[in-house]
C-alpha cells in the first residue's frame, strides 16, 4: 500500500477521532503564569506581552495533554491567590515565569501545599539574560540583540542588551530599548534595571547607578535604580498583603508615644511624663523600640560594610534587623505591658521605622506586617527641632554620632515626621521644657482613666538589648542538634508569634525578610552568647545558593564564617526547619531536598568533615 493510501490514525486523524468523546477533564491542575518583571514589561511593551501570551497558551496546551489545555491563572491580571486555588480543588501547580518573579516564586515554593512543577526556561528572563545567539527574532518585528550587536534591518522593536561598559543613553533610539544584561539574575526581579556590579557600594557601583539612573529617568522610571540596588519589591509586598487585622482585644494600658529626631528631647520628656503619671498612682512602663545593644551594632556594621564593597542592600537588611528587634520588644515588653499596666510611655514608636525606611530607602513600611502588632498610640507627641540645632546639641554633649546623626539623615527624618504628624500634637523642642512637659502631661492625663496602679510597680528605665560578649571562636554543628544553643532560633520563633498576633496579616511578609532575619540572628546570637559550641539548623551559605538573588544571605555568611568551625553537618532535619519558617509539609519537603543538594556542594567545597548519616 502506498503512503498516499494509508488510513491509519496519523494519516486520517480526524476520521479516527470522530466517534470518540473524551471524558470530562479533571480540575486538579492549573498553570500559574507569573507577570513579566517590570523592566521587561516596559522595554518589551505590547510586542513582548503578545509573545508571552503565545508562550503561556502553548505551555498550557502541552502540559494539559489529553485533558485539554490547563486552566491558566494569570497573575499579570491579578489572578486568584494560592489559598483560593487550593480551595477550588487545584492540587498541582505548573508555574510559568519562575525566573521573571523570583520573590513571588519563592513565596509559592514556601507556601503551596500541593505538587509544584516549574516550567524550566520559560518567561522573559531566559530570553533577556541567556543569550544563545547574537540575534533572536521573536516575531512581529520584535528582535533581541546581544551586547555590541547592531540591530538587523526590518526590526521594528529591538531589545538591546548592554554589559557593564554599555551606556544606555548612547544606544537608545526610536524602536530600540536598552537594558542591562544580568546572566546570574543577581538583581532578582530588577534584573535589567542595573548592571550587576551596580548593586555594590563601590565607586564603580556608584558610577553605574548614576549612568542608569539618568537613562531610566529619561524613560519615566526614576525609582528603578534605587529599588534594584536595595532589593526592594513593592509589587510583591502588595501581592502578599492581607486585609488589616481586626482591632486587638480590650487592653488596659494607654500608649503615649514621644517622637522626634535625635536631640529633640524625647527621652527627657518620656521620663517626665512617666514620673508624673506614676505620681498620680499609675503603673507605668517606659519602653524604647530603638534600643542600644549588639543588634544595633550589627545593623550599623551591615551599613558600614558597603564602604568596602558590600551590596548597598545591606542598608535594607539593617532595617530588617531593627524591625525584628522591635518585634522582640513587643513580645517581651509591650504585649505584657498592654495587659498589666495603666500606661506605656514609648520613647520613639513605630513612626520612627516608617520615617527611617521612607527617608533612607524609599520603602513604605506604613502597612508592613512587622509593625501590625503595635496598637495605635492614644497620644502621639512630635517634638520638632531644626536638624542643625540637634547636631549642635550632640556636639555639645561630645557624644559619638549614631549612624543616622548627620545632616542628610536628620533632615530626612524631620521631613517624614512632619508628614506623619499632620493634625497631631506638634511642639517646638526649642520652647521651655517645662511648658512642653505641662502640655504633654495635660493631654495624657485626659486620656488616662482612673489609674489602678500599683504605682510602685512602675519601671521608668527602659530595658536594654543584650550587649555583645567577648568574641570567641565557636565549634558548630550544621543541620543537626549538637552541644550548646541553637543559633538563630529566635527569628522563626518571632515569625510564629507574628502569626499568633496578627493572623493572615503576617502572611504579607515576603520570605526574603525572614530568611535575612534568620541569617542575621545567627550572627547576632554568636556575638551575644559567645558560646564555645553551638548548632545551626540552616546554614546561611546554603540558603544563599538556594536563593541566588538574595545577596545578603551570602554577605551574612561572610560575617559568620571566620568565627566558627564546622565540626559536623547533616541535611537531616531541614524539612522541620523550613516548616518553622512557615512552609506546609509538602513545601518543606521540597525545600529540604533542594537545600540538601546545595549544602552538600558547599560542604565539599569548604572541606567540612564528613556528613553525619
């Protein structure tokens, strides 16, 4: 029989299908399409969106097989949250664009309780950062060109990759969209906004940031360089944000917050108010959210390391360290005081976090879950003073300046405080102290019901954070409980406590926050406890290899490694450790398997002792 006469299913597929009815397709799987990263969405425009839509449709059809195309949940247009997909019966997720949205993909890895399948090599990031050839046509006049390659004739829309030496302002032309190539995706979701070395606190990094800042300002994206260098992802925070928590149950204590820049007299007025309330029979506590101690030294050191070439994201991580210590203050002092006391007098309150993050990083913490447990103050007093006057007062006291006590830093604080204080009690810190104290006392007394006391239980000296102990080298076991304390354990404990305090709101914290907080807590515990022997559940370097866009995990490992000797290691127990970071069982098991591979590779490279079976 000739080929033309064949009647098999390949030659006559429609005829062989015509009497067959496929059974109803199960609904247990879906394709989750993650959005294009911001840079790709802007430089690619509608042409790249159309290319993405075609890719998503093709993958949905291929992954669906005989069930028909997988239903597509497109996060670019909102899409359903993970919990809603699970409630709808989806038990297996296929994810498109994992490399485009590393923060969102990390949230999925840590939170999805079912099967997870990543579509490898799919999305805009492999297209933009994995050059396979000098020129790649994507259809409809859209073409990608490698660094140094001239656009081909006939290209209506050119995606022009530039290396560290490329200047986008000399390449940009009608129809040509330059971006920075980042093969290792060092800048995560912001890859393309800045050459990788532009994230470092070096002279070269400053030069690259200035060059690309000028370009992105020209195209209407002035925030991109800052967001890329600091590792901020406001879209991710917005995507994870849950509705505000209901008000806390009735509490006994009133909260009075005294706020102002350094040198405005906050501590003096907090002390005077607390003593006056105690003298009226109230049980009062004076508390500080910004404490001295080893944690603050660590936060300052993180920022200082940028002067020797650390990523400038260290300034963001130093804010994470301070936020975590404030959670510790809430757990250990604020929460008990709200229930037991008549008044809490706060020498600074959450507004200082909000103002510092806004003025220094452009990071909006106003609705951040790490501040959600703190109740609104019943009275907020803003002591206003000119920053130059505040600096002169400090110089007169011959005090060593804090990290933020410079003209630029204090002006930033003052600007944000003025914005936050609109319509509230604002006092001139240069006015007579007695006059200000009287105004504050009158306002507080009007808000305080009849004190129950006992006044003699009042504590007018704020508790301080633990100081650093004399350094000593520590023998550590990694991944398996050993002798001595577990370093870093307080970070997952605070994460669990935040769940208890705030419920779903706590889920709005991206995983990067807790991973960096955990690695920083390991370093902090080593300095505070100075143990001879200890153990670490998850080694920061292996976590850094697992999450390649989180530069600060590797930086924290560099701070840790010279002070410890790894005497034993094992990947056992990693699933339980990831569960403490919030992962459900299936996710914890997946993460543990990936972590084990990275830990083994790192242990071999570092010549650690043989693994414990």
